[in-house]
């Protein structure tokens, strides 16, 4: 029987997790959510002001992973890539966090009302001469209204792509693949605009005098690396349990490793370009960003970011064998999720603690609580989808192609 004939035999029930594994997956998601809520409560009552910034850090870490997964889906459809069929389904699970991200965003409104997380919303900043020239963009009503628009675009695109994919599981209609491919091109454009604008709004405007024209690209690349890392961890877990068969093998794992490695280098290129251009121009409104992160203990975090997000993964992932080794690749995927958190922490927390990181047990509990709840919601969203849907698109017309994948 040929691969093409074999693929048409799949039914949705053929690719579901076994009941025992599905129950463990759901229980793990619920446990992560419950633990996250408890730790967030501890952090909030320990130091509410610091928690507001720690929570924003955790929120952006989680959101950028979800958006990175959505971008991965759109790129795979735009390029009509066949090898990524199984990985695409996992990316769809990760985008399941986006509806919950709307709820996670709401506390930020109340934190800002109390603590002015975005300092330009404070009445004391009303007479700032430079900010007066930016009021056409940095006005509270427009700021929150844009957030509604961003989420509307992201929810539409994620729901559209996931709904078409799940419908194809039931009907096997190849026209649904064509529909997803048609939506991919405008979807990539919409993601480029909304993700860049959201990065400007929610992170860059924390220092309202500072600006970088490639900041959106910086956030995109970091989020995509983290999303690929999470997809790799899911792939390894399902492969280890023998649930994929020929649909996802070491060859597919290798391709995912190459993508994560490639976009890690791309993130580094964008990060260095941003630094180099600001250093060369030496404009006060721009250099203030790196000055704040180049003094005291923040310099240590800056060096940690360079090592964790580029030097270490570059050295480890450069050889072909490490990208095919299940244990090493899984460890590096876990590391890249940590490195992405360091990146978000480096971007946001100096705004709260200009004098230094402030490594104390209380601060560590606050920072842990800030990321625990969004991370718990992410794990809950993934587990909910993974335990109730086929683990790969069972009737995608390109299944034959992905099952014949071989590396040169």
C-alpha cells in the first residue's frame, strides 16, 4: 500500500490520544492552572506594585508564544509546506491560549489605573513636552481601543485556521486547504501590523521617550522561537509515546530543530541591529533604553540574555546530530522557553526596578507568581485541545508528502 493510499484510511478516532494519556493531559493542565492561580495570589499580596510588572512580563511571554504559533501556521500555509502537518496541529493547540489571553489582559487595565504601569497615562506626564507630540498615538482611550482591535484580528485568524483544519478532519475536503492558503497571505500582513503595534503599545511605550523602528520584528522573532520550542517539546513527547507513527519522525523533529536554530540566529541579528543603530546614532531618546540595562545588576541580565538566547543555543544546535537527538533537542527547547522569559523580563522589569534586579526571596516569589498564572493558562489551553482533538490533521491532502519526508 502506498503512502498516498495509506493516508486516506485515517479517521479522527485513529489519531486521538488513548484515554489514559488524555486524562493525564487534562489533569496536568488543570494542575498547572491551579498552581499558577495560587502563586499569582501569593505574588499579588506580597508586593502588588512589583507584581503588576511581573504579571505584564508573564503575560507578554505567554501571548508572544501564542502569536508565534499563529505565525507558524500562517507561514506553513503560505509556503504550502507538507512536512509540517503534525507540527501545525500542535501550533493550533497553542493558539488556543489566545481567547484566554483576552481575560488575562483585563487585570492590566486595573493595574494601570492604580500604579500607572504605562507612565505616560499618569496625570503628572501631561505636560511632558516630548509626549505632547505623541498624544495622537499615546492617548488612553485609543490605547485600550487598539487592544480590542489587536485581539479581534488574532482571534479571527486563529479561529479561522483552526476551524478549517478541524472541519477537514471530518470531511476530508481538499478545498479547505485551499481556503487556509488563501487566508495565509493577508493573515501574515495583518499579523505583521498588529503584532508590531501591540509591541509598541504594551512594551515599548513603557519608556515613552524611547523608540525603535524594528522593535516589532524583534518581538516577532523571539515569540516564534519560543513557539517552535514548545512545538518541539510536544513533538518529542508524542513521538516518545509512539502516537505519531510515520506521520512525525526524527526527520520532522530535525526540521523543527533547524527552524528554531535559524530563527534564534535571526533574533540575534535583529537584536544586534537594534543595538548597533542606536549606539551609532547616539540619540538621547534612544540610548536611554540600553543605558538603563547596562548599569548595575541589569548588566548581568543583559549578559545572561546574550548567552542564553544566542551563544549557548548556537553552539549546541549548530551540529546536525543535536537537532536529531531527542534528549538534547528537548533540553534546548526547554532552555529557549526560559531564554524568551529572560528576554521579556529584560524588556519590562527595568522600568519598575531601575536601580537593579533586586534578588530577594520576596521578589522571586512575586516574579514567579507573575509568570505562573499566564503559563498555567497556556498549559491548560493546550491540554484541553490536545486531549479532545486528533493529534495530527488526519485528512490533510499533504499527509502522503509528510510521511515520505527524508533528509538529504
